[in-house]
């Protein structure tokens, strides 16, 4: 019997009990996030990833699931469930089924995928996956981490029990990055406004 029974039940409950309002708010939240923080700008990827974890935790709570954000306390897992079970959240916003980085790494050595994952995929929705559902051939050790191949993602998505269909928009095209915020700039401006640093705000880079 799979060790991921609890994580599976969480996803099943989300599919069954999700309200139309919560679903639409989740879709709109991600669309607004990607418009403001285009992930073509590299540093924005971390901000977008973190925000999607927050949105997803709220989505799970909307159906009564007991969960908390966990990523700042652990290498593996973004959302903590009861009984010390964890869920990872990974976004893929280029559109359609693609390979997805499961684990980042610095230095050598293989990193094993051991955490059930909610893949938030543009033009698809949320796809559930865990290591029991994917053959070893679809988990690859690459120079900067561990990834699941596009073929592996496609196999997961072909089972309707693994998919919560949603209208997740793809990220804006590269040529639209000029209209996007850069995370560090937006944070810096907000802090200067909060502390009323009028001198620095008057010379703030445009």
C-alpha cells in the first residue's frame, strides 16, 4: 500500500469539494501574479514560486484541509499536513505538459524525489503526482537538480484522478517583460514608502 495515502486523500478532497468561488479566485490570483512578476525575469521565479505555494495552501484550507506553509523550515515539502506529511508545490507556466524541476541542488550527487507534489500547470490545472506513480525512467538527475520528464508528466495527466482542471494562464511572452515588475525593485520601493524615505524615493531608479 502506498505511503502517500494521506496526500492522495488531500488531493481527492480538493477535487471533490472545491467551490467555484475558490477555484476562480485561485485562477485570477495566479494570472495577476504572472502579469506583475513575469518569470522570464529570473529573480521573479522565486517570488512567483513562493506566492503560488501560499495560494495553494489557502486553496486547500478552503475545503477544510488542515495545512500550513512549511518551505522555510525544510528542504523537501512546501505545505505541512497532519502527521508530519508534506506536499510540494511546483509551478510550470510556459503552457502545456513540460518537464518540471522537482528538486534544486548545488554540487554533485543525486537528490531523490520523495515528496508528493501538486504541479500547477498552465493550460491544464493542478496535477497530482508522487514517486509511486512514476517509473524511474521518468525521473532524471540533471546538473542543477532532479526533474520529472515531460513524458512522466503526461502519464500523470492522462489519469483523470490525478487532474483538477483549471484555467491557469501561461506566463506573458518575453517581449512583455518591460511591463512587468522586478521583485527586488518592487520590494525596495515598498520599504522606502513604508519608512517615508522621501530622499531616496526622489532618486529611485525608474
